[in-house]
């Protein structure tokens, strides 16, 4: 590892560093069952698996310890039953193990254990009980102990032979008399206990009979309860069906109400909507007026194409035609014919046409200027009708001769076009569009 780390220098190439990293990962993969390198997610999964294995081993160790404690307790119980059946008394302190079976013994305990087992004072003390059994000889006691615990060791044989006291015949006779006297004294008590047992047995029989009656009543009540539960389930099912029907009807009603409210809102929005204002939006782009996204006018620094200007004049003709229809008004001498980029105005008597579009030839300029002047004259007539019906003054006044007056600067601009007066012409067109926008707004307040 030191050699690999020392070989990695700042000046080493990227290929050399990659080779060293691959060697390190090969070493790690050879020592473990997992291929390296590991990403962060794989490392977390591996750590979680190892932690789960450790918890499983600890749980298994705890189970083994619990089972060992259970075996120790069971051995103690077996030992107590064996000693009580033989009438022996064993010193349990001397029989305790020198250390806890669930824990490893300490290192300095071996000498003390050997001294404890070799000391005669710590040997198990065994004596013969003389209350509920016949006296036994010394050899019979040893034989019984040997049969119960298997082949005894030399130390156990020493403890048994030295601890059992000899029993003489006089002591056995005396004990037999005492046992007979004790049985006679216990006879009345035994009779009383038998009577009590009989009384309790009769009481138990009565309780059992009463329990049978209660079981029958409980079975009947259970059957009645099941019948009522079935009826309740049926009623609950009907209730749920009716409630679902009510919910469906309520949802349908709410949906219809929502649709009606939406329709009313849409109707009110349409009623407040100015159709002409929506269809012919008028705005401005700097000093040039715009109708429906089409520029009406041009400047020296912004040479708008004549096709766009002609299309804008077609939108103006269509707008003026819609306005006079809304007002039920007819021009006495002219008829406006909107035809897109080829819109025109026709004199009613002579049927002379005046174009509202410009064609780049030598004769079209005069006709185009005459058509624009007539269109402005028609706008002035509509303006007079709107001002008389709405009692409102439009921002710019249309003058005769194709001119429009701006009261803010006090100047009058001509709507006729020439190359030398494009700026004034564009200004006049912008003021005409503003007047048309005002006329659209006033139409909403006029009852025709």
C-alpha cells in the first residue's frame, strides 16, 4: 500500500492513476466476497446486512443462555424432588457450581475450586428423614442414592458413608408409635376435610348445571343476535344504496349548477365584450399606428412594406363598414368596399373608384391620396354621429381637405402621402386610428 501511494505523484498521468486504482480494487475484491469499488448505496446495503446478521447472532446467543438457565432450574427441581423422595437433606450451598454457567470462569478461580472440592467440610451432607417412611440401614441409603444418581464417585461415597448416622431399633419403635399417635390425631381433621370436599363437590355440580342453563340461554341469545345482525346488515345495505343514490344525485346537481354558473359567467363576459374592439385591436408601435398587428404608416428609419400598409388599410375599411352597420348609418355619396389589400371607395353617382392601396407606379399616388382623403371624410361623418349620440368629444377633429387637427400641439396634419412628408402622414394616420378606437368604445354606450 505504501509503495502504491508513493508511486502516485502529482505529475503522474491519468492512465497511471487509473491502473493503481484498479490494482487497489482487485486487492480488496480478493479479500472479501464483494467486488470493489462499491458505490455509497451498495455499501449501505452491505452494512445493513452485516448489522442484521450480528443482531441475529446476538438473539441466538440470548436464546441459548435462556435455555441454559432453564436447564439449570430444571436440574435443581429434579434434585429437590429426588432428595425429598429419599428423605435426604442436602446442603445446596456446597453443591453450587464454582462459577456462573452463563459466564466464563475467572482465571484465578481454578485453585479455589480445587480446594473447595478437596475440602471434606464442603461435602454434601445427607441424612435420613424419619417422618413418612420406614427406617433404612446405612447400606440401603447408599444403594438408593447410587441408583438415583448413577455410579457414585469416591468423593460421593465418602460423603454418604460418613454422613449417614446409625439407626437403632429403639429409635425406630419410638418413631412408629409417634406416627400412630399422629395419625389418630389427624383422623377428625381428615373426616372434616372429606365432608368439606363432598360439600364443595355438590356445589360444583350445582354450578355446572347452572352453567349448562346459562350456556343454553347464551346460545339462544347468540342466535337471536345473529338474526338481528343480519337484519341490521340488510338495513345498512339499503341505507348505503340510498345514500349512494343521494350522493350521485347531489353530485349531478352540483355539476349542473357549476355548468350553469360557468355559462352565466361566460354570457356576462360576452355581454361585456366589445366585439369590434376584440376583432380590430388598435395600438401603436412607437410613432406608427397598428391595427390587427399591421402597421399603418412608415418612417425614414422604419420603411414598412407597402403590402403591410395596404393590408392595414383593408382592416380600416372593414372596421368602418362594421361601425356604420352598427349605427344603421349610410354615407350619402360614397360606398366603402373592403377587399383586403385591394380595398376601395366608390362614388355612388358616378361609380368612380378611389383605391385604398398604393401601387408603385407613376399614376397611383394621386388616386391613393384621393382615396385616403375620402376615407378620412367618412370617418369625420361617423365621428359627428357618435359625438351627438354620446355627448362625448373625440380627441382629434377631422377637417375638410383630408386633414386632422391635434389640439395638444395646435397643428393640423394632412393624410395625403408624399416622400417628403412621410412623418406628418404617419402622424395623421395614427390620430385617425385613435379616433376609430374611441368610436368603438362609444358604440357600447349608444342605444341604436
